[in-house]
């Protein structure tokens, strides 16, 4: 799509004037409270990994309007955001011009925990400042989510293009759990979003219900036993499917932990939801690996396309180590599943290239806090008459 030069210049002028106004605040300007930025950790990490020599300055967490203006710079006309843009990074004028030319781009994505953190941040900034553009941008982001939802309730990796694996319904990187968590927050009456019009709020309730019902339906069964969730699903058949070449069709432990945490946020869970949570927790207990550990060792420094490494990972015998989990498990055998960049299944971590060993999390202790803290706490808050549900 061709964009008129006048349109580009208008966007640039608005962006520069807005950022200049923020940057030239006088000592009498309002002092705002810091807003938590940890929700951006994943996109910031990916930006830093891909731009390891970037010397551009960064805004500090208390500079909330500057950060929010950055988020507006990256927001596309469809209301969404491209992945892996660091909202703390101070943009040059040339970069502002470039982003203005990309206003109508369709490079939006939920990948790497994207979109819903920007919406929450903008809502928080609006609540402190009352500046309408932040409320409007948050509402545009919510409309993007509603437009991106499939008829069956699912959310894909990277709408609207949805090419290749980006068109699969996605659990990886908390796409489904993250988006639905935002919709649930609004549905449950969060004061952060008290500005949302009633008509939009009703659409959000409907979207949440559809997505929530689908998520429960997607819980993988081995035989007749419910387990956890696959990394991705075919958008039409709803069958577990392959993502990237090394992400074979399988159940995924890391993101399933966050699915369970999302399900536990419901303040009025159904019997079906309670059963899904309990089944997943039981699977985590049964799938833990003992007697081994994954450790980091020093290695020759090397720069890969997406990250740098002066270390490597190896699996060692460790009888006293805390339990560990593989990220992926075979759907049929429930055994750890690993693959290389060529999509070939391999037997051990050592059979994967160092680039993928250090650039991807194949093992971890993601379920540990869920099992020892979150789940017991959730059980204690569950009304007594519901404790036997799902048994």
C-alpha cells in the first residue's frame, strides 16, 4: 500500500511535537508514579539480543509519558503492535520518520508476549495523566484483539497476515493465556479499564467467553486423560501442530503453566475449569524429571543472528537437584521431545546445535512455583463446596 508523503509528514510532525512536549517538561510539570515495566521484559530481551551493539539511550521507568508516547509511535493503524520493539528506547528522528511510514503496516503480532502489555500500560498512564490519546490508543488495541479473534475463539500468532505457523492458534509465548487474561481482567471489573464504553465491554465479555471455552477444549488428552496444552493448534482442525521447525507437535510445559495460572484467575470457576486445572497439575507432578540438571558452562564467545553467547548448556547427573521439566513432551509417549533447526527429532540436548541450546529454553523449572505455592494458595481460596470438583 502506497502512503502519501503528506500523510507521513503529518504523522512525523505529530510524533515529534508530542515527544518534544514531553521532553521539555518544566520543574512545575506533574510528577507521575512509576508504572511496572516487567511485562515488557520479553520484547526488550528480544530487541537487545538482536541489537547487541545498540548505544541509544533508554527512558527510565518513572518517565511514563515518554514510554507511552513510544508505544504510540509503534502502534499500527489496525490498533496492534509489531513484536520485539523496546518501548524504553529513545528513538532518533530518523526512526520516528521510519515508523510513521509503517503506520499502515500489517506486521502486528502477539508473539513474545506482545500487545496486551501495551494496552495495560496505556490504560495505567491514562489513569494517572487523564491524557485522552492514551485511552484512545488502549481502546484501539482492544479493538485489534477483538478483530483478530477467530470465529472459534482462538488467537493466532501474528494477525492479520497469519502466514505459515503464524496462522496457528498459539499457546506458545502466552498468546492465548495472555490475551484472555487481559479480557478476563476487564470482564471482572478492573478499575484500570473503567473508561471502556459499555458496547465495547459487552464485546469483550463475548470474546472472553469464546476464547475461554476453546482453551478448555484444547487441553490435550492422552488416551482419555487430560494433560496440558500443545504449543500450537491448526486453526481449523484444532489438532496440535508444528510451529517452527524445531517446535514439533507436542505438549508444552512452560506455557501450560501460564495457562493454568490464567485459569486460576477466574473468581467464579466452573466445574470444567476446576477439573482442567487439577488435571494439568497432576500431569506436572507426573512429568517432572529427577536426578538430572541443566547447567551453564563457559564457552568460546560467538555471535549468532539473534543472540550472543559466551556459554553453553549441558545436561548432567545431579541426584540432589530439584525436579526439572522438559519444555516439550511427546503426545503419545509423554516423554521429553527435542528437535534441531532442521526439524529432525534428536535424543539429547547435546544433539542440538549450540545456537539452539543457548538461544532456546529446552528444560526449566517453570512448574515448581505453581505446584508449591500458586496451586495450594488457589485451593485455599476455592469455596469448600467446589473442592471435590474435578476429582
